C-alpha cells in the first residue's frame, strides 16, 4: 500500500513523564527534550478505548499464551492507535513511547498481532513462539538477513508456518521478531531455507524483564498538552470569526454525529456563534448517530434542519448495483442530493457551512484546503476550522471540554457513517453487523446480486462489492487464496434500447476536477465496447478485470461507468458520446453508414463494425446518424 504523508507527524513523547506530547520539542511539564514517535503515514493517530485495549490483549493471549495481553498492555496506561495503510484494518500500537507492533485484520482469517522487539520483551516470560538462534547467525541478522534453518538451535513446539515469532539467543536476549516460514519440526531439524523472515531487528540488547514507567491517564495528557491545545483552539475560533467578518451569510454546521463535526460545532459555540445544525439523513445511519444529532441540537438549544433521503438507496441499488470505493453513486443520491435540497430550501442566498473535514483523512481533503465553494450548490461556502488537526488533537479537545460523543467510538469504530459504507474495512463491517436493522437485508441483496452476476462466493465473504476495480493488494490476496477472480459471463435478460443512467450531481476530484458515476441497463460486451472506445482515444483493455479505459473514462463489463472532467459541460459531452459508443458496440446492424465518414480507413464491417486502433486518429467523425442511436434522449446527469 502506498504511504502518503497528509500532514506533519506531531506525536512526540516525554520519556521522563511518560506522556504523549503534541508537536512541542520540550515537555511542558518537566522541560526535558521530547522524542518523535515514528508513525506510519498518514499519522492520524487516536486514543485507544477500553474496547480496543481488550481486543489487543485478547489477541495477544490467543497468539502468544495466557497472560501475555496484560504483560503487553498493563493496567490503565495510555495507549494510542495509529491507523496504517493495509488491505484491511491495521492499527499500530503505541504505549510508553514505543511502537509495540500492529493489530491487523487479515481477511478471511481474522485479527493478527504483529509484534516488534519491545512487545516481545514485555511478553517474554509467558510467551510461546520463541526461536533460539545460533550465535553464528546473529551477525547476518544484524546486517539485514533472515534467520536460516541451519542457524536455529531450538523452536518452541506448536510453531506453524505463518506464525509471528521472536528470535532470541540461548541466554534469552531478544534478537528480532518476524514471521515463521517453517513449522517447529522443520526448524528443529535445521533444514535448509528461511526459518524466520525478519520483520524487526532489535537495536539494543533486550532481555525479558520490564522496567516500570510512570503510569498516567488522559487527564494527565490533557494537562501536558494544554498550552498547545488552547493555541490550536484559539486559531480555530479566530478562523470562524474571520469567516463571519468576510462573508455576509448565515453560519451553519454540517453535523454527521461523528467526532469531527462535534468538535467543529463546539468551536463555533466557543466563537460566540449559535449555528443552525444541518443533518442529511442518508437512511443508512446507525440509530445511535441519529439520536446523537438530535441530542446535541436539543442540549445546545440549536435549530436543527433535517433532510431525509428515505428509501432512496434501496430504490436505486437495483439499478446501479452495489456502491464501491471507486463507484460512489450512493453519496450523491443519499447525501449530496439531500444536502443540496436542504441548503437550497433554507438558504436561498447562500450559507457558510462549517464542516468537520481534516486534511489527515485523505489526499483529496488535504488538497481541498480550509475554505472551498461547493460546486453543486451555488452560494454555499464550505469551511473547516480543524483542517490541520489530527484525530488525537480532536479527541483531546473533546476530552478537555467533556463533550458527550457517539457511543460507536467505544465499540471499535474510528469513523461514523452509513452502516455498509464501501469505504469500511471488513473488520468495521463485522462490528456494525448487528447495529442496523437493515444489515441482513443488505446481505440478502449482495448474495442475490453475486449469484445473478456469476461472481465467486468471496464477493460476499471478502466484501469484494466494495470495489468495481479490485486493488492490487486484494487481487494478490485472492491469488494467495487460490480464488479465481474471473467472472462467469451471465447474459442480460434486458430487452429494448440500452440506457445509461447517472447518479445526480458531481463529486470533486483530487486534481480539482469533477467525477460522475453511472450504469448501463445491462451487462456489456467489454471487448466490443473497448474496440469502439477508440473513437475517444487510445484504449486500455483489461480482460481479466472486465474493464476498458480511455483517458478519464472507465467502463466495467457489468455496466458501471465513471467519468472525470474539468467541468460539468465536458462530462455531459463525454456521457452522451459514451452512450452512443456503447449502443453501437452492443447493437450494430452492420449497415456501414459510419464507414463512409472515416477519412482514414480505420473502419471495416464484417458481422459488425470494427475499428483498427493503429489507423484510428480518434477524431470522432464517425459519430453521427446511426440506426441504433436515440439522439433525443436526455441522460440526465
């Protein structure tokens, strides 16, 4: 997975006070120098709640033996989690200033604890999974090599290929941690080949005894970071007040029921503003989220405006199919649409909408900046007073103000959204499975859709519906599991003209343009479509993925389409051309009308029209009157 730094790593640690310190290089309590805590980008770390800590302890006990969890994370000490890029959920675990390892959800097997040397040191007295290395192998490990079979003196019974293990010397000094590539029996036979793939080397001699550090709670963390926190709060408040001075518009807060919008609302109140609360109910919200929105409005005596999408998702999913990370039609229909209606009805002259958006969340949000104009709602100005805050700072603010927050954060979620959001990890979907009355309905729909489309059972079990185009990491996982990702060709039963339908509205792209998602009314012959797409430009055909791509257009064999463009006019033009091209590809009657329009001899007619890609100049002159095209239809983006 690519590592993207979306903001500075502001997490540092005072080893004297044993406290996390945000950004300051000198501890505000003892004035000792603080040390940067190495985090995997983007570094959007957060507090670990009791649920998280118990989950980590339980996994440590299961993998390394009873009692290891308490040795790893003793008592009620401060634990911080950093979500790192991975195929599914992965949290780096930070405590006492050290990164102890990571809790990774490995689909379809479940949670797995990947340990670093400091974690092994803590658990060593009770730990199973030890591999004793010969002294002669230590130099090669120190230089970056793996532990080879002949270098093993002894491996604990029960070690299996794929287990996480610790490599130690005969005297008990920790050398490294890594992944077993042989079983215990194979290691103890000292057979040739890699015995342990080294993940983390130990930089200094560590035995199995722990040096107790000072224990702290989150109140101590707040006190230590008080000055920095209040400095950031002051900046945010001044940002909000400056917005009010610059723009002659009412101020509202787009409230989702999550931590970021909660902090944003509280900052607006501290700025002396009583904003209107805007809530777009997608119809897919967790019930606690809806309750949270109403509670906050009631307790602060603020006007609450709600626009309910109702059954819009279920009414459209039969046509569009499952939404995906790369096919977010649901956002436009269930969120952007209601938000647009809400603002248009109540703020005809425009509004400043404070939004809990943070640059640490995504590259798109990082590039968006703190103030932006909504491309689909004239007059709306979006602004985020916490654009440069990381999640830990947001939580310290919430803790310091003793704000009540959505209970799902203490049940394992670090983001609040629709119950089956395609941006969710499998681990998150498992957590919310029992939290929404329609989850079983969703599972039934996905099961029926999978069977209709001829997809393998992993489409359900690995939630492959979350993508139209599987990312390389998931394709590699399927290969490891010997899952055939080729889909069965299921002919469409649809009759009559093929139609292209788009989700209303546009979505901003990272590069500053817009994107739109649509779907044809039936499955497509992607090879035929790819050939005629040469009309628009050079084409990439990925038969194994059932995808054709040209420029900023992607067409999927199951009928889905995504288009990117600089503005709505360019997207409208491309959409109309795509519908023509696909109709020709699917229903060509070999009349030859278009052949005469091609001045370069790139068209030929056999059973159907075909384009010679080497001769085609992509001029588009062949797009004209055709028996299979309905030119008068409005595709209605």
